C-alpha cells in the first residue's frame, strides 16, 4: 500500500537564503506533510524572523548556534525528523503542486528511494528543462540501480530530487561532511537497502543559480570530494557499495586528471596534493580492470559519457539494458 503524506518529514536545510526559503516552506505547507523542519545554519540574515511569522503547528525552525556547513546542516535537520519517510528540499528548490502526493504514491515498505524527474529552472533566464526523459514508472532493485548508474549516469541527483525511507538513511556523521559528495553517498547507501523507484516529472522543481555548491566548490574541493566519496563507499560492508565505489573511481579517472591539471595551472591546488589525490583515485580504480566483464561495464559507461546528451533517455537506457516496466513492476527480460 502507498504511504500517506503525513508519514513524511520534509526537511529544509538553509543558509543565507532568506529570499528563497519562503518558497520552499510554502510548497511544503501546501502539502499534507506530517512535519516540516527548517534547519538554519546560523544565517543571521532574517531567516528565523521570517519563519516566526508562520502559524502552522507542523513547522519547526531550528537555528544552529554556529555555522556547521552544508552537509552537516542536512544531518542536523535529519536528527529532528520523526516520520518514517524523509523528503529533503534544499532552500532554493520547492515542491511542485501535488508533488508530495506523487512521491507518496510510489512508496511502500520495500522501497528505500523514490526519485522524481525534476523540473530544472534557470534562475537567471527563467528557462525550464528536464535533464532526463522518463515517461514510465520504473522500480529497480538497489543493486540494479547502482549498476545502471555505473553504466550511464547518477540519476538520483541532489537531495531535493529524492525521498528516502528513514531507516535506510545513513546516520554516520562521516557521511555528512563537506569533504565528500554526501548526496551521492546517502543516495547510494539508501539504494543498497531497498528498491529504487524512478518517476516521471511532477514532484519537484530544482532551481539553478551561481551560488550553488556545485558552482563554487573549485578544483581542490572537487578532487578531495571525489576521492573522499570513493573511500567512504569502499569502507562500507555492503558488496554493492564497494563495487559501486570502485567503478565510480574508474569512471572518473579522466575527470580527476583534468581537474588536477586545471587546478594546478590556475594555482587552485598544490601540485603535490593534486598528484597524491589523483594517484589515490587510481589505486581505488584498479579493481575494475582485472575481469573482462568489469572492463566491458567500464567501456559502456565511457561510451555513454562520451556520446549521450541531455535529456538522458532513461526509458531507452533501461529498455536496452533488458528491463521492462508494467505498471511500475520492473524486471530484466531474462527474469521473465
């Protein structure tokens, strides 16, 4: 049975987004969410005063006494959640009308991640697009999803695009730090703990702008995050996560080298640190080159990254991989 919207905690981490967070809060209040928790990372920009003007018992605003960081603030919000499902909305994004219903309708106890194809909005121009083409409901095992991500792209995207079963969310503080790509880590960990549902558009809007972390991280942090993310995954007990971490290192070898060279030339990262990080990534990637089947997976992933263009046609990718979708029930052709 699908879950109720009241089973969902909507979590909105924010930092100096007073001019944006009201839209995210309003979209959550317009839903049937069981609770809405805003974690303000010591913005001191009037965010808390703005939130105090709301009068809805479901809304709680929490202010960190000091600034703790982007992903650490996500964990701070998570620690206050009490519902069995978690829906992050980053402060510059928002739920579309009826969006939480879309997520809730796809969830059940066997599912650990629900993703909805986001409506991407360019803040500067107002232009809209979808980075993926998804016309069906697809439900995959977590292992199949991670294999799909190796062969194609990381579909789950940012926290705003996912809804997670609360008991599948990693609570380890080491997974929620600035030095790793925490969104990829907690998405992968949750995927390894249940099924993943991929939905067409209708759930959430993702707003792109210059201040976002992905646009400001720089070469040094980008390299450190790549290696730190891989090493975190390789330390996990689940074989699917360790395999994913190894392949993630291998698929990003060229990215690591390009980032290192660019960072050194622009004096954004020291030569020795850049070389050490790239070589660490090379060591982690070695496991993918020992088996002929693994080498074929790498080739498929590289060809996808070389030739595929947005919007990524998820329906076609899954169909070519041997999956079928009948009312959301997904299986490989060889499992029929």
